C-alpha cells in the first residue's frame, strides 16, 4: 500500500513534464537559466489537499468539489489522500483521524507549514548507529561499579561475538561512532557490525581505558552516557542487581538487559527491555518466554530492537524541532 502511494506520487505530472521541456529549451536559450525553477512536488503534497474535506460516519474523508470545477489534479490529490489515510490507519489502528483537522494548501502556505513539511521530507534517515554496552558483576549495584568493570569474561565475549566482530580501532576506516582511531584514547579494540544497510558501532565499556583516579569513569561515560540505547550484560547469576535509575544520563532512554543462562543444557539468553516512562512502546515485541537459544535469532532481535528505538527517537527529535518552529 505504501509502495502504491509512493509510486503515485513519484509519477510525473503535466507540470513536471513541462519542467523537463523547459530545461531542454533553456539549453538553447542561456538567458532563461536565471529564471527561478519551480520546486518539485514532495511526498508532503499528499497531505495538502487543494480543497476542503468532509468526514463521514466511518471516518473516511471525501473531497468536496463540484463537477464543473473538478480536474485531474484534484482527483489525483483525492486519490493520494485516501491512500495516505489507508496507510496510516493500517499502522495506527487506534488512531481516530476524525479528530484530526485537515488544512488546505493555501492555509499551510500562509502558516509556513508547507515549507517545514518539505524540509522534513528532505531529511535523510540515519545509516549509522551507536549503542553502549555495560556489564554488571557479582554484588554490583552502583553506577560507578558498572562503569568501572574492565576486561571481558568468557560469557560476555561470547555475547559480543554474537552481536558483531572485534575490530582494531587504530586506523579503522568505517563508522567509529566518535571512538578515537589515531592515538588510542578510546582503547585498542571495540566491536562493530553491519545490519542490512546500517553500520553499527558498540561503545563497550570494559574495553575502554580504565582511569584509577576517576571513580566515575567520566571518559567511558562520555560515550555510553550519550547513547540512546544501552545493553546491560548481567555477568552474574545474581538477580535484581541492575537498577536503571542508578545511571544518571539525559540521553539513555532504553536499557536492554541480557541474562545468560542455560536451557536444556544449551546456552541461552534471557532478555528484558527497560525504558523511561516517557518512551512509548515500540517493536519488535519480546517473545514469551523472553529466552533465546538460537544466537542468530538473538542477534536479529537485539539489532532490530535497538535500531527501532534509535529510529523512534530520531524522528521524535525531528518532530520536536518541527513543531517548535511553526
């Protein structure tokens, strides 16, 4: 459905065909190059009907126009709007669009909303992501203890190898997520991976340089404390040690807690997601019971869950800026 909508919007209109013809004629007449080119229609155009809409009892919007004033462009806009409504309703089934107000193109232009929507369309979805990783060991209940852990146990190293591969930071040419790749200030190694078209770098706390004179390990927290999502690996058999409120950070909103355990004699990992109250639920849904035995399924779930969280906060931040300026 979404692809049909995009195909409809990407289809060339008469105006765009005329623009192409104008470009050809401009090449013959250099003096016409100074003429201001009309902006191409964006995806937001589907949100901006040229005429008002009404809503029936089923919540489906219909375009109001007289037969004498109907045109192919208005019919196309009507078709786009219905496709957009169907796409939104398919994803957000609980959303009642009858409570939403539809604005005309003239109203949005006067309010400056059209310019902001077009600017929003031009924003590119991030292709790189960074995530923090901490470990919790026996009898550790404080933030300073978690950030102070150094070195990898066998269980944690196995877990990190499921997520990605170990890379040497010196001279690293791929996405480094701010880690130092020249002087070794961030450590000698880290873990990275490629997930679909995204490059992912992990800020692994126990692999970063340990500073004995700094009880808070500010150097490590400078990286992990600025990540939106942090994985907490429970490197202990004790339960209830990790308390997310003990970590003081304005940026970390989601903690994915991983407990290594054994299921029918096989290694397994129990996963739970802890998020701030201001964070809405996001997919994928944690299975029941939340135990993964297959390492490949664990990796796919964790990467998708973390990317979904980062993706959600990216557009949440964009929308905050968007509505603040209009």
